[in-house]
C-alpha cells in the first residue's frame, strides 16, 4: 500500500486550488468593474454639476 491509491486526494486538492484561483480572479474582476463604474458615476455627477453651474451663470449674465 505504498503506492498511495487508497488515499489519493490529489485530484480534489488540485480542484480546490483551481477553484480558489478562479475565485480570486473573479473577485478581482468584480472589484475592478465596480471601481470603474464608481469612477464613471463620480465623473457623471461632476459633469452634471458643471452643467448646472454653467447654466446658472448663463442665466445670470443674460439677465443683467
């Protein structure tokens, strides 16, 4: 019984390692996409605020 067939968990251990690696890659992708979406949302808010301030400025100048 020295060949290890009776207690060979190498297939299961390699599957666990692969699943852990895929899980890390998945979470990295999720965090990356979330970060990009967050930055895009902040940029959209800044652009909208700049448009509002610009519109208020145009109205103020036009009413002088």
